[in-house]
């Protein structure tokens, strides 16, 4: 393996970790700014904000990073077939009138 490729991978990993830590810090700051004053709730520490992020991600979106597949309901429970059956292309009124006259 090439050393440049290894360094690039380590750099991307470090950037990902730094961005995740920054998002956690933003969540902590927003919580500590809003929740105590609005709801009279407690302030949280960094580790608690990290847990809150994990809990939210687990409850709302899971941990998959496979975006671009149309979301959770795409292709399940016959949604695509139903969508194709209900959402027919628009027909111009003159075409339907001609077909009724014949």
C-alpha cells in the first residue's frame, strides 16, 4: 500500500472525528443555552451531549450512511407500485375529449 494513501485515510478519519466532536459541542452549547432558560431543565456535559446525539440518531434515523436510496419507505410494502398506479401522467383535456367523441 502506498504511504500517501495511508496518510490520506488517516487524515479523513481525523477530519471525521473532529467534525463529529464539533457537532457534539454545538449540541451541548445549544442545549445549555435553550433548555435551562425555556424549560428550567438541567445543563449537560459533553459526554451527555454525545449520548443525546447517539440516542437521537438511533431513534430517528438509525446508523446507516447509505443515502441516496429514496429513504426508508422506498421499495417496501408496495409503495412503488402504489405510487406508479396512482400518479399517472397528466392527460391533456383535448386528448380525452377526442377519445370520448369517437
